């Protein structure tokens, strides 16, 4: 109930005054930490919407920040490189390992030079990750059979290397 009232007060303040980066309410002292976080998120959303509307009215486009975030493949390959070159700074990350293990047979995603490093990494696998990797490699070799496709044969060759290494 209090949060709804404060939201209404904040909305009224935002409509009646130009947007500011920080609005301090007297009633804010009575809020629990959870209510304060909720209120802050709502205020941030409202301020962002106001800014967007103001830019729209002025005929300007909203400045877009360039996506500097690295993609999953790049993060996984960086993880592998860090493991190989700087073990002191390296830290195990399950999501990176999972990506590497799921895509290690694909030469387009893991280049040949990275695959040689990946073989060294895979050599240290333990537990279910090791077992699952061997099972996937065996299944891939069986599925490939005598397929004439060079891409399939390359995947099978990588799988055979993994089987040899881990068995």
C-alpha cells in the first residue's frame, strides 16, 4: 500500500517537474530495503521513458550504445586461451567449458589451432564431463560411418582424437 502511494507521488513529481537524476522523498526513510530497490527501479524506468519521450519530441534519435559485449564463442575461446597462457589468472567457468565441449567438433567455431589447445584442456576433464564427452565422441564417430562429406569426416576425426585422448 505504501509502495503504491509512493509510486503515485513519484509519478506526480516527475510529471510536474522536469526530470532530475535524483529525487529524494521524505517518506523514503520508512521504506524497507526491498521497497526502496523496487522504488528505485521504477523511478529509473520512468526517468528513462521521460528521456526517450523528450528526445522523440525534439526529433532526435536515442543514442545507441555499441554492443561491446563479447559473444559466447569469443568468451569461451578467451577462456581457453587464458587457461593455456595464464593459469594464475584462469578461473573455472562451467558455462565456458560447456560451450567448448558442445562445439569442439565444429571446425568453424573452434579453429584447428584452438583445437590443439582444447585437446590439452580436455585431457584434464574429470567426472561426468569426461564421460559425457567420450559418449558424444563415440556417437559422432558411429553416425559419421563412411559419409563422403568432408565436414562430417573432419568432425569424426576430431571425435576420434578425443576418444584416443580420454580412453
